C-alpha cells in the first residue's frame, strides 16, 4: 500500500513538472543544464527530476554548490549535495563566497537588516558566472510555488515593479552573459517537496538557515501558511493571478556589462561590486 501511494505521488508530481516544462519550453534537446544545488529538498528534487528527463531531452547535467560561509549550517547541506550528485553521476562544481569575494556571510551579515540581502546578490552572481563559464544553456533552480508567491508579494510590498520581469518559470536570455534561469518546481508547493523526500526516503538537508527568520520572506511565509490552512488553494490562486497578469506583459530591463567585474548588470556597476565596495568601506 505504501509503495503504491509513493508511486502514485511520484507519478503525479512528475506529471505536474512535465506540464510546466512543456507549457514554457523549459528544456530543449541536447542542452547543457547547470543545477543550483544547495543540498536542500527543493534543489535535490530538481536534480532528481532533471535526471529523469536526461535521456528524453538528451541533457548534459552539471551541478553547482555555493558555500556562503554560514558556520554550523552550510557544511551539512554541502555533504548532502555531494552525496546525491555522486549517486546520479552528475559533476558537482563547488564555489564559495570566500573564494570569490574573500569573505564569509557570517562576517558581514550584521551590516545588513537581513543576511539574505547580500547572500542573495552574491549567490546569484556566483551561480550565473559559474554556469556561464561552464557553457551552460540553462541554470535550473529549485524555486517552488511557495518561493515564487513569496517573492511576488515581497515585490508588491516594496513597490519593486522592476522585479516582476524576473518571475515566471523561465527567464529568457536578455544579455549574452546571463544564463537563462528555469524553475521546474514552479507549480509544486513546498509541502509536496517535503512529502516527496519523506515518502522516498531521500536524505535531504532539512535544517533552516539561522538567518532566515530575520527576513520579510520568513514573515510572509508564515502568514501565507496560515491563510492557506484556512483557505486551501490561496497560494496557487496567487500564482495563477500572476501568470495571467504578467505572462504577456513583461517589461525587460536593458542590461550592460559591469565596468568593474564585467558581469551582466542593469547599472554601470553591478549590485555585487556595489555591495563589495560598501562592505569594504564599513569594515576598514
Ligand atoms: S535564508 Fe537568507 S541568509 Fe540563509 S541561505 Fe537563504 S538567502 Fe542566505
């Protein structure tokens, strides 16, 4: 009975992911796909699913892990990432904030209202740069339905409408050095990702980042979970509203080359270099 439930659940999950892949043409035949692999349940499921589609789309897969420098948290995630990449025979490239920027998140988090602010900027920079250097056609991330709805509402709350162009399961190439991002779990609720890991006995890194509670995202997450409990389907409805409103109405930001590091940027100096300058001034 348990095996039957598991198979049914896996079949249904795969079917929903396949639908997003088909609806939005996330994968093309023969592509090289880099997977952002933290070791958490979302990125591990993303890697397992892409492995399932590997032959069908003739994909070449590679994984990238980034060590932000969070003592007592990231090491375990990295171990899990190594273990599963090894199991699926996918090459894992390991990068770190220390190696790329000469700093650890633990050293600079207090300079910001939330550690997630520098963490997100630096991690996106490292992932894109590495995927580009590897010659990847796509960069797959483990963003699930909950993540996307939270990001969407955060942008609303901050009146940051420029970010709306960054939502959706596929971000097109808008600069030669910006690897298009895909989110295969875009319609999968976080709860289902957890159920997948438990039902299949997949060892994933379930621990929460010690900095996560400081963020607006964490507050929105709790709030949305409470609403979802009382009004099931709310999260999916928010995602659908977004899909309908913005699907054909994306204002793409023009991108240039950062004058300092040469990476793609919407400004003369990219956010990563701006932050690094700021951090250096503050800790001098
Ligand atoms: S919760 Fe914030 S600080 Fe922690 S890994 Fe995620 S983005 Fe970085």
